[in-house]
């Protein structure tokens, strides 16, 4: 039996709203994934360090504060510096269509907006890990 998918979920920056990320965490856990939630007010460096330490398959960053276009370049730079750019990065929250396009160009594998049903999130994360293959 394959090891469960490990997902590290994070809230980066000053955003203090975490109900959505907690709903996602529960859905992923209920689907058999190992989930680590780092809590509120983390920095890009902290979440990358935690994702590496936890041997995460996926780093999911939830943002409602509008800082995604400055946070994700920092995350990708840090992952590259640490030789951990095989960690799949996904974004969640409230983002404009323009930002979704920009994030995907940057390397964010999926942007899961606030209205994405939990079962779609589960299936998409499974697809992303299957596409990447074993590490």
C-alpha cells in the first residue's frame, strides 16, 4: 500500500481568517491524506521550511489578503534554494482571474478558489501527485 499523500497547509501573511483552510484540512484528512496545518501568520520561509521538514508532497497556501503575487515568488525562490522544487505548490482562497493566470505561469500547479467543493480539491490533489510520480 502506498504511503498517504502528505499535505502542508499554510496561511501566509497577516490574513486572520482560517475557516476555509480548516474545512479543506478536514476534507483531506477524511480522504486519507496526512495533513499538517501551520496556523496563521506564517512567512514564506517558515512554510517552505515546514514543508521540507514534514516531507510534504504538496504545499497548499491559503490567501484572502491579496498578497499572492508577492508571496508565491518568495515561496518558489526558497524551494529552489533548498533543492525542494519537487514539492507541488497549490493556492487557495480569493483571487482575481488575472492573478490565477499569473500564479499558474509562476508554477502554482492549481488555484482552488473559495467556491471549489472539497471533493474536487481532494481529487485534484490526488491527480497532481499521480502526475508528478514518486519522489
